[in-house]
């Protein structure tokens, strides 16, 4: 198993390295949610359900891939590949009725795994932005799917494609789009797709850029092929970096912002993780071990603890780590390479084989409040909670919407 869809892990608000957002609290308009951290602000949803699982509200098919679902303005979006075409799908978020779809030629690009789309759609106002594994960038009308503009951005900047294709979802920041393409990323005009700045043609990492501030300076944080790096928002110049080499150059999980001037990095293939002190733009290692190997999916932070799928090429497991020391506080082995989201202090876990498990996020152990087999196939994509509906998606492209106290 050698493919890694894009994903990111960041802390909840309150760090000195602040994340920016303007999205509605109960929508999920971009990869990892409005705060870019896998945590929903939603409360009042139902954590408990019958033994046969929550009610299925609707299902839809989008084709092969690992892109997550994004939800905004009463619509749900996802992407997939079928018959060597990538397709962006838009559904009514409540009923599941298809609203529109946009397809274009693109190979499946299976390589030691099923292939298909990796990056998730990003909704910003009345526009949807999507990027393919080979660097096709589309700006579509959110309501109709009309193409506003499209670019083959990887070719335009001469960026070398990484082994498993580009996986960065689009980060919208003000009037710019930020992508992990090229040596340390690229910035584009949101209105036209024109290049604002680029950072070289080298092979990129697989993470999605994160906006943050440090020492009064606006930066973007991302995993490059062989390092974690912060670049200046104004011009893309490197502010600081820390060498981080991984087998096959698979740096996929976004760095985790865990406190004032502290960042956690982790990779799979038995590379492990480390806590970095980046004060003054000079990273130093606080601790480094193999207790967290974020290979396929992101974790979430609550207080001083990280809840994460510790994965390797074999069996994976859900873990809670003490961030300050890197110590494992507990291990729950059932999910394997699944994925997690957090809302209202509870972990929402989808196992690799489609079992939904919900339990309170606590440092003294994990006891599921409810669990049920809700779907089949392979699940490497994180569940999305928006307006009391939980959206899950398997690799074959079956999107299932479950009722966790649906609102509206």
C-alpha cells in the first residue's frame, strides 16, 4: 500500500499561530472544515443510534477516489473518476438529488491502489475550486457547475508531479488560491487563476497549505517532499524549514499547530512524528518518536491531547497522545486505517471497512457510545458532519448521508 490521499491536522482555535476562516459554522466548505482542523463547531447532534446504525437519508455515486465531501449553501460536493474522466458532483445536501456535474478527461492513475481523485472541492461564495492529480484546476459556478475558468497549473509553472499525483486541496485566502504544487507551493489569483507567485519546479509533498501568523507575519505552512516549510504569504519566500525525509517522499499529513510556536509533524512508513519548537523561525526538536505515524488520515487536537490514526503499511490503530511529551495514553485498535472527525468533544470515527464508531474524546481511554456497520468497501476518507448530517464516502465513490439529528 503506497498511496496517500491528501489530508491535514491542525489544532483548535486559541494558538498563537492563528488559522483564518469566514465560513458558516455548520457548513463544511473545504477540506478539514472551516477551521482547517477536522473539528466541527456543531452541537446538539445525536451521538447515539440503534445497533443497525443511523437512518440513511440518501446515497449517491461519484466514481473512484478519496476526495472528501464538502457542504455549503445547501449543497454537497465531491469528486471521483470513472471511465478515465474526473467528475465534480453537486447534490442537494438535504435530499441527495443531483444538481449538476462537470466531467473532463483524466486517467484513473492507479498505482499500488485504486486511484481516482485525491483533492477535495473547496467552496468559496458562489464558486467551487477543484484540482486533479495531474494539476488541472477548475473554477466552477457553485449553483450551476458552469466553468468560469480552468488552468493546467502544473504545466504552467513547470512543476514536477509527485509519484502519486498532486493531492493538495485548494486553500482560499482572500483574493488568492494557495496550492501545494512545486517546490514550496504556488499562489494564484482567485478571479482568473493567473500565477501570483511560484516557488520552484521541484516535486511537492501531498499536504494542503495552512494559513497562520507568526511574529506578526502571515505565512503558509505545508509539507514539502523532504521538509516541513513555512513560506511568506506575500511572495512565497521561505521563512523557515525543518528537514523531514520519509520513504518514497510521502509527506502527506499537514503539520499540526499545537500551541504557541509549536508544531507537530508526522508521517507513515514507520517514519514517526516530532514536536517542533519554531520560535523565532528556528525550529528545534522537543521530542521525536514512532508513537504517531500519520500515513493516511489526519488527527484532531483537544486541549493538550492529539487523537489520531497511528498508521503504517500494516495494521493501524486509533491513539491518544500527550502532545507535550509524545507519550501514548491509550490505543484503540478497531478502526485500522480509517479516519476521524471531532464535534462537541466527541470523536466520530469511520473504520477502514465502514464501521461508524462514536465516543467521547478523553485522555483516560476510549469507550464507544455507539457503533454500527453503516457501509461497505474501503474508507480512507474522513467523515464530514454538517447540519446534523454525517457524510461518508468509500473508495468506490459511494457517498452516504446519515441522520445524526438533521437540521433544516
